[in-house]
C-alpha cells in the first residue's frame, strides 16, 4: 500500500484558521500527553486478532537486503510458523479481494521484496521520496519487520505528507502469508491521534483448469486511534474513501505484473473436470463373457452337455417300481446323487443369470440426472475404487456405491468381478436451502434384488471439517472390518456450490423467522468470519443467533451458545480458561426442557441428548453419558429463554427430524407465554430521567467504548473473556477493618447474606467454593434486584473466582455477571475485580480497589448511556456494601 488518502472527505476543509478548527483543537489539546498515548496504544493492541500474538520466531540480528536473503527469510519463517491461525479480516472492511494466476509464494515475493513493483505503485499514486528498508529482526523483535517511507502527493484539501509504514509478518507457513502494515501520517491534521492498519492476507486459491495453482489476495483495514478526539468519525470517513481510492490504483498496478482470474471462470472448473471423466463402456456380451467365465458355469455347461448326449444315445428303459409314463425315477443311489448335483448346478447358474440381468437394469440410474432448484447444489463424481474386499468365491466382488445426503440417496452402477473398479460417474443432489452437513458413502456387493447386500465399507464426509476446495479431488479411506483389512478406499471429486449467492442465506433466515416468531438479524461478513474462525468452520457457514447461558457440568460455566444452520456450538473464556465445542443438529436425538431448580438458579434447563456414537469430539462439554453411550448436554440461565428455546427447536426440526417427528413435536409443544418485548427505545426513555444526574458525577477512569470500537470487538472475532475486557477503577478507598473480616463478604457466611440484602439483592444464594487449581477457588451466585435498584427487577447469575495476591497479605476476587430479565441483557456481560490487602501502616485497616469493565457481545446505539447508568449503579451499591460491612465489624467488635 503506497500511502492512504485519509482525508479526501469534507472533514478537513478547515485546516486551522477557521473557528471550527480552533474549537476542535481546544477539546483535543488536553489529551496529547504521552501517558495517555502509551495507555491507549496498549489498549488498542489488545484488539488485534489473536493470531497476531501467537506468531513466534527466533531472534535474528542480521538484515536481509537482497532477494536471496528474502528467500532465506521466508524459509526461516516457514519452518517456525507451525499451527498459527489465519488472521481475521479487519473491522474497517475489505478494499481488495482478487484471485491471481500465480502461487502464494510468488505473489508474496512480488508484493514484499520486488522494489520495482513498489516503485510502480508509488509512481501511479504520485508518491515521491520512496525509501524501502530491509526486512530484519529489530530490537529483539520476534517477527520480521521493515519500514517503508514516502511522501504522499498533495490533494485538494491536504498538502503533501510524509508517511511511514511499519510492516510486520504475522503468518507465513508456505501456503498463507499475512503482513500487518501500520501507517502513520503525523503531519496531517490530528495525525498524531491515529494510525491506519492494513492487513495483507495471501492464501491459496482454487486450482486452475490447467492444473496450475492460483492465489487469493485480500486486503482489509481499520483505524487505530491512539488518543481520544472529537474528529474521530470524520477522520474515519476520510480514511475510508482515501484507502478505497489508493487500493483501486494498487490493484491496477498489480494486474500489470500478474494475471487476475475471473471467479466465474474458476467456477467453471467443476464443469471442466467433470466433462473430462470418461465412463468405462463395455458391451453386454463382453460383460457376460467376463461374468460367466468361471468354474461353476463352465462345469454346469459341460455336465449338461454330457447328460444331453447320454439321453440321445441311451435306449428308453422299461417302466418299473413307482414309475409311470412320463416319470423316470433314479434306479440307484448313484443316479440320485448325479441328479441332485445337476439340479444344484442348474439353480446356481439361473441365479447368476438373474443377478446379471437385474444388475444390467441397475446401471446407476442417477448418473447424469441434473439437480432441480436453486440453492446449495452438491455434485459428487465417483472416479474409482481401490482394494475392495473380495466376497465372492471367484476372488472378486460386484461393487456399487450408495451416497446419502439430507435423506436422499444416489446409487452407482454395478461393476462385475472387480476389486479395483473404475466408475467415472457423476451424481447431483437437488438444491438445498442450507449447506449439507454430512455425506454418507457406503460400498455394497451386489447379491441380487432380494438378498441383503454385503457392506464392503463405509465413510462419512463431514463438510464442517473439510474445506470444500480440498474435496475437489480426494481419496476417502473406507471404514469397516472388510475395508480396513484390505485398506479399501474410494476416489471422489466433490463440489458444493451456492447458486443463489447471499440470497440463500437470507431466504433461510426468513424461513427460520416464521418458525421462531421473532426477527433474526442477518450477521455481517466480519461477524460470520469471526464465528467461522472461532470454531474452525468452512466459509459457507453462517451464524443465525447466539445467546448468553450457562453450561452445567460439575460447576456451571458461563459462556455463549452459537446457533448456525448446521451446528450448535458453545464458547466460554472465563478467568483465562477457554472452553469450546460444537456438534451437528443431526447428532441430536432428543431435546427436553426441565423446570427450574435450585441448582439451575431458577432457570429452565435445556437437555440435549445426542445419538449413540455421536459428538465424541465435544464430550468434554457433556454433563453425563447414559448406559447406551449417549452424551447429554445441559444448558440453562438463558437471558431470553423463550426466544432461545424457539430458535433451537426450529433449527433442530429443520435439520434432524423426519416429517412424522415434526408433526408430533408440533402437537406436543406448548406455546410460549412470554416474549421479550423491551426494545432499545424504551430503554432510552428509562435512562433519560437519570442522565442529568449521571453527567454531573465524575466517571474518570471509566473507558466508555465508542460505537466503532464496540463493533470492532464483535466484528473482529474477539469473543471476550476477563483478560480481554478493559478494566478501569471505579472505587478506591481505605476501610477500617482487617482484610480477614472483609473476606467475610465472599465466604458465604451470614454477614455475606445480610450485606447483599442491604445492597438490594433479594433471594441471594450461592454455591460452595470449589478449588479449580492450587490456591484458586470458584463459586456461583444468584440473586434478584430490588425494585429500588432496577425497575425491571432483573435476575443476576454470577461466577466469582478468588486467589491470594502474590507476595502480599491480600486477595484478588474476579467476578463475571450476566443480567436476566432486563432489556438488552444479552448484549453484554459485566466484569468486576476486587483487590483488597492489609495496610502495614495501620493496625486495623485495609485498602480496597474495585475495577469494572463491560464486554459488549452485540452492538447497540445505547452503549454510552448504558455504561454510565451501570457504573453509577455499581458505585452506589459498592458504597452501601462496604458501609454495611464496616458497621458489621464495629457491632461485632
């Protein structure tokens, strides 16, 4: 990227002399101190994708300056980069997404080591004084970096600017290359308050029809504000337009050096590959000779010929015994045996002929039939088999393959007397509204139309565990005793195409809205990308909804339940411990709703029972396993239980049930009695009354995240845990009581209950402290708000963790709270940290500091108002709690 025309929009029409410009400088003046810059930089760095911190290299001191050194650098990085994830698309959006007719390695070398290409881009963009630094490991850095500087051409509103790019490799494994570029323009108006970050991501593209590789370049961006400024939205607007124009020029220069590929032409790769398949054609006579050329048929024919000759030569015998005219019975034991052999041989030959005729009728009737409708179209090309088990006496088998997907089957033709059959047949499944989850493949030996077929092996292709491009040419090993003994496998080519584009996603969500009875928001590409990265899903998977809830195991685990068209997944990041798993909707055998119990903190429990042998990859999240080996998962404490329940049932019915089961569930299901009715507008009205009081109080130290930053936390895929939330001090004081007595507030004692009730927490209950690891303990809390605290009288489920301060006489208590029964309660979680320690200077006294942060799980325009309201309420509650605790200590003393 050769510079960013950040300020091409109208926000910079007044550089300095105008009144507006002076007014903005007044508000911006007091935030330019270095401490603020350092603090904010650290905060913004935490928003980078997780993979930016996971890329580790050995430190190097030498500088790479030549192309040979660059190749050595790439080899070094590639050997070290094992297992790091592909970084997510940045929140500002994608400005360049194109496939090129070159390998990822060659494209990476062109973009980041070819000085001629860099100069060509600078010339087109009008940049001068281009200086390209070498790639090196600077100041002990663990990642390869370089600095590129240039003077950006002047525009109508902005003079020529000096720009500096700091480029850093964050991934390079030989197939994927990712470079993060941070661009600074300090001479621009407000230029010291921000930097533009650009992510270049090079990945493997689809294989070209010629068999050559292609590569995909995706460039995304975002703004990283180092200081608060009133001009934030105007700066972003100008940056967006400038970056877009800059990369339009960048793309044009790139097409002069490497050929771009049209996605439509690449899409026709499937047709070209399938058209090249040549079906093995043989005449019926040739197949008959091949099929009947065995000992049984030959011996039967010879014996039959021998008998016919004997009948022709022999004289009619006299009638004797029980014989009569027309009935000639065997006259000896030998004749009886010969007749039996002839009958059995004749029967076997007739069965072979019947099987042959029936098999010729079954010539793979699905082959060549075009699928009907629009949506997700699944095409399977059956190429060949290898080492199939021999079950016939001839040492071969008569194999055919059955494909099953979404309840529909396709069958191949039968290949006679083959252990390595060649099919070259194509099968299509009618278009589906949602992408398929699993394709079942099973190979059978043909034994006739009325006999039970012998299975030669089976396989299950889970589309959620494969990238669809990897299935375009794959050998699938077969499972089963016969298949594993012979190491049998099938050669397949599988293609999954969406013929309706993004409309298929919208259509599916519209259908689910009718089932759920509530509007479902179409998620952005950034959110879907973050969801896919979180669970390692293919790019065609899309998120439908997510809900805050608890997973019930030995201890309830607070997290979020993610629902998509094909999976149900759970993710939790609590006190640094991450838990995640998912399973298919088709894996679920039954869903039960259990009434609220004390252990579920007054919330209904959703119990999902998986089918036998399913979900073992997710067994660490299961509550129990029954005697039949079925896993059971318990979820409770949903913020919006009715909506969550209806969504879960609608998706399950759509994917896993037969029509008869759907009818039965509809007849048995009870209609929901309550629906979430609170909307953002009503919340805004309720908050309006206290807004003036809130504004009058000092909230310094509380980080009120802007709308852009809140979107960033969701769109970038950073599903926040305690370690990711920005915590700020909301209360700090010295209490006249020892630390040991203060901890009564967290011991579950009678003092704990009285203090919480005085603070407006009704029906207060808690679980006992349980050890998670040495010197770390955890418990669950449940209580309701008094009407004086919240007019909605919401409920709270909370997880607390306590541990001793290292090297000091004190404790650290961390708490994650989820609000239920309040408007937008599923949009956020509240994070509180209490730090208490003894004061050496006082005989009786302890210092207490309370930190607070909000993890926004969804975006809302009311974030600022809600943050102020919550912080004010928390400050008042903390003061009441500590005041009551001091009175308890005095009265007890």
